[in-house]
C-alpha cells in the first residue's frame, strides 16, 4: 500500500521502513506556485515548525525604537529591569514582518549588530530576565498547522536553541571570540546564566512533551568549529539527556538541528538519546559523508539538508548530487531529504531535485 508523505517521514524517523525515500520542503523557505505544486505532485512533503508556547516577561519593560547604525536604519530593543538595562540592535532587510518566519523577501533573518550581552555586568540583567520569564502552553499554532497540512507532511514543535547555544548564537555571540573569552575570564557569571536558563527551560520542555506534534525540534546550529568536544560534553549532552527523558516519556521524538561540521563530535553525538540528527549536511558543506553518518549513528534517523553550495552550481549538479544521496541512503529506511534548511531554492533546482527523488 502506498504511504502518505506524512507516513513516509514518520516511518523513516521511527526506525520503520518507508515505501520510498521521503523528502520535504520547509514552509518557511518554500515558494508557492506552479513549480512547488508540480514538486508536491511528485511526492514532496511539507514541514511546519510551530511553537507550543507563549512567553511572558514579568517586571521587565520592553521598548523598541529605530536608530542609525553606521548610517543604516536599525532597530534597537531595550529591556529595562530593576537591576539594570540591556539592549540589542538588529538590521532588517525589506520584508521582515511581512513574510514568513520573520525573514526578508530574500529569506534573510534580522542580523544582530549589537548583542544583548556585551560586558560581564550584562549577565546579571539577562539572568534577571530569565528568572522572570514564564512559559505558557499554547497548542493552537500546532493544531492549526496539523489541520491544514493533514497527511501532506509533518508539523514539528519548535523549541529555541539550547542554553549554551542561546548564549553563543543569540545573546553573547562568538564573533571576535567573545563567548570564549567570557567563559575563560568570567566562568562563574557565564555558568550562572547557563544554569538559570537550564532551570527555566525545564518547564518549556514539559510543555513541548504535551504538545500534539509527534516530533520536537530542539533548535541549535551545531558545528564543531564553534562547539569543541569539551564544550559539547559539558554544556550540551546533559541538556539533551534531560530533554530526551522528558520527551520520550510522552512518546515524542527528539530532533536537534546539527547543520555544521560534525566530525569532531560524531562519536559523542552517537552517545546521546537524540532520535533525529536534523539538517545534517554532507560534503562539500559538512565534513561527514552520509554513509559514514549512517554507520556512526545506527540508532538515529538522519534528515539531510541538501547543500546550498550544490544549488549554486545549477540544476545539473543538483540532479547529480541527488542521485548520489539516493545511492548512499540505499534501503536503510532512516534517511529523509530536506529541500532546504536555510535558503530559498530556485524553481529550476527544485524541479531538478524532485525529478530524482520523486522518480
């Protein structure tokens, strides 16, 4: 019997055996039109990331204003607390707030030019914010998406970056080595915020475990150039263990966005209870082949993010690389191909890719 798109993705994610290699496009990167319709007719599924909660900041005043940043119009959001104030400044391309997933017309997220945490004294302010954040369950976004999508794909519960990646990517940043200098020079205050965020997020994990979506996406953007094995063992693995225990008790699958170079971390990743290595990028963008990943992680599903570098070479290269992926995936039943995890895809490349995957 022919499986639905949803059944294929879930079978490949649960250790089952799909009737063919599943593939899908993320709604946040997908065009709507003739090419997309043709590709969905070829078997391409659709995937939505939807939150399971709303956040309430208590005893914190939030304001936003336009400012000039090196001659460019930017947006500055200021958080004022009883222990001080912090702010972040973003550059936003046209389309942000008018298009999907807070992205511009060209699919570019706002770019932080000033991080929330700049100096050691900012940690206490942000920790106050964390300790005064309330998470309230709200399953409507997920229920709505599941109703709209039906069997044409899957809806994932979206969680933010894990605590240390929240610091590395969102609040402190790694540019200029800032987060690493802070960890070396001020480990107490960095770890104090990290522990506060871990404790705060426990409530959010519980909410996700009770949400209706079958898979929970735990943010992150894992790359061993930024996250060393030592950092991964200390700050990531314990969080993944805690999340997985809570999610698995409610029958949820746990996916983690691991879209970077992973060779230095692959053996540690194998030790985690993560069910789905999501956005796995093989060379030329990553540094592990799909075959190596399948051998290293025999108990995990691998969702392959199709490399944008291949798309840059055009439809012929797209088709050839897709054929290689099909051969490497074989009949293991644990692979799902994602059309894109970060960028828009041209009609020509989308048709070329699905011409192989949908045949």
